[in-house]
C-alpha cells in the first residue's frame, strides 16, 4: 500500500467524510476520487477546475513582447478557465504555457522539462513550451485552451511529492485529443524517473497515447491507450499485441491507466458521449522488472522518462491519485467529464480564406512590401512580383487554397505553378513538395491563419507546430517561433515578418 503520511491520512479521512456530503452529479473529478478513498495527489487541467470549489490558478502564460506572465484561473469556483483574460493579455504577440498548476494543493506543478538522456532541441537541452493557443476548445460553450504537445515539447516535475513509489498503488486519467498522435516515443502523462534517465524496467507508470508499436500494440493500426512502464509500452500482460486494446480515436478521449501490486488496468472511452470500457485488467507484465514495480515518483507530460520527446498529442485535463481507484469511481469521473461538454472550436481567425480561391502572400515588413511568398524549385522564398513579372513568376507566387490536408477547418496551399505540390515545413524551412499522401506530410502542410500579429492581414500558424508561423528571413521562408536558438527565430522584426497581406493571386 502507499505510504500514509499525515497529509495523506488527512486527505483520505476528508475523502471518506465527503462520501455522505458530495452529490456526485455536482462534484468534480477530484471530489469524486476523494469520495472513493483515492484522493488526487496531482490534478492538472488548463481547461477547467478539477475540484468543485477550486478557484486558484490553472496555468500560467508568458508573452513574448515583454516576458510578462499571467496566471489563468477559472471564471468561478469549480468552473471553466477564463480564456478571455489570456486572449487580452496575449493580443498582438505570442504566448507560451509556462506552468500547469497542480490543483490538489500538494504542489506538483508542471514546468518546462529539463534535459534528460534524450535532450530537447532548445537551449541547454530543455524541451520546448507549448503555444498558449494551439488547442482551443469549448466546454459547454465556454472557450478554453488545452496543451498542444508538438515533438520536442515537454513538461516535468522531478521534485514531486506524495506520488506512488516502488509498488505503491496509483490511478491516472487524462482527457486527450484522440486524433492528434504519432508513432514516435513517447506522449506520456504520469509517474516517471526524477533523473531523466532510463533506470530500468518498471521504473515508470504512465498513460501513453499514440501508434508506436516498437514494443507492444493493440488492435488495428492505432492509436492506442497503453502504459509506458519504461523499456516497454504495454497493452496487456505481455509485450506483444493485445487484441482487446482497440484503436481509439475519439476527438475527445478519456484514457485511464492504474496500477497496484501485481495488478494493473487500461480503460478508455469517448469523453463527449460514452461510458468507459476496460481494455485490460490483470497481472503485471510477464517480463523481468515489472513485478514488483519500481516507480520513482516524478510527474511528466508529453515525454518519456528519459526525455524521449518525439511524441505528439494534446492534453486537456488529468489527475494522479493515491491508491487504485474502483471502476465505479472512474465511471462517475467519466460521467462528469461528459457533462463538462467538450467540443471543437475554430483554429482560424482573421480575414477569411475561400477554399478554391487563388491567393498571394504579400510581406508587410517595411523593407519588403514589394515581395511575395513564392518558390524557386522546391525552395520557398520571397520575390519581387508585380503586374510586369513573367507569367512563370506570377504562378510561382500564387497559391490555391485547399481545405487543410490534416485538419479540414485549417488550410493547405497548393502551388499554381506545380499542381499537386504544397507548401510544407521540413526542418523548420518552408519547402514545396508533392503530396505523398502520408500522415506526416498532411500535418506538415496544414496551416491555421489568424489575425495578423502586427495588426495587418494574417499570420499563418503551423498546425503541427503552433508556436511557429510563416516568416520571411533574409528572403527565405521558414516556420519561425518568436524567439529561439535558430537564426530565423530572432525576435527582432518577428511580428512584422510573420504578418502577411493576403491578396488575390497573380495567376
């Protein structure tokens, strides 16, 4: 059993006492877990409060213009995040999510993941932070933002307290975007090593979501809910395929992994309208090192225990508990999640684009207003284009608007000069490539325009890396962030360089 510190015993007693007083229909997830004697020891949600009385901060954003920070709290106790305060604070610039607060009162906040065995792409190996606007949703009509994890993005707390250690029992759930995933390692949420190193079999216990099949898999092609137990993604008792763990890709997916001595389970369901199903419950994996477990108690989001940060996904809310929750308690939590009313909302703002129309992108930076986004062969650049330009150049600077190849409410841009080829990003450069029909091509070629950061025109945000926008830098085209280690990420002139007037196409 888990260690019963005075703090844990106090919360456990409060949870039992709450059983008689909490009306589950009005309770939030952590109230429900407490009523079952398995209180939350970590509660993370950027979209809403996870206790019915919680009114503290949900997360913190930092804006690029002056590095000021702002805590985002619920509109009311137990309510949905006040997204309007974020939108006002971040107007005319870009913002990142710097802290995801732990609502449990224990203090297990998530911040930028530090270097691990697999270092991140940014300064000193730290992982990237998520865009504050990459995952907009509504909850019963009220706008909020999730955490869009692009490859290279990660959050962690290596000094977490009261989390399960060794073979102690724990539960976890997370509400995720079931359509945002990849086959890389590892989009995780849960319990991992505080060292950032792979310390051996059984030293992690997290929810994994994706289609990675290097170790184990479920039914079909994925994505699947599995458990990352270190040195293995498990869908059942063995490292191999579990046909009872289905491909699950609800737009809003509830995912559950829980573990106790020689017992663990995977459950899941549609977070919008559905009950939970159990995909596995039984003995620990039949491989050395996983029975008993050797959990170490750090908390992470979006990465593996050794900072493997190639995975992608979107996180809206999730918790970790002290103890192994019952199915009945989890079913009550699922009912609350369904009642929360998650729904999609537009990723696009600013001037409208018409699918099928021909457009050109005019630079707005004072130096360069005669230049338009064009291509020379496979390279995307800006060139001076006007009515006297050659027909070839006019076509190279003209793009047909298509519904987004990956997200139909965003857009993809097909070359008028080379039909069948689209603007995509590769290594953060903009390039022109023929559509090869792959998932990664579709994601790299999908962009979500918003009102221009400079107040002019539109800024064209990458769907798969929403901290990055179309930018011209030394006449070349990139997806750039507002500050970073790459030369083309320089903050100077970013706002103007990343704002474009969308005109009728030259051809």
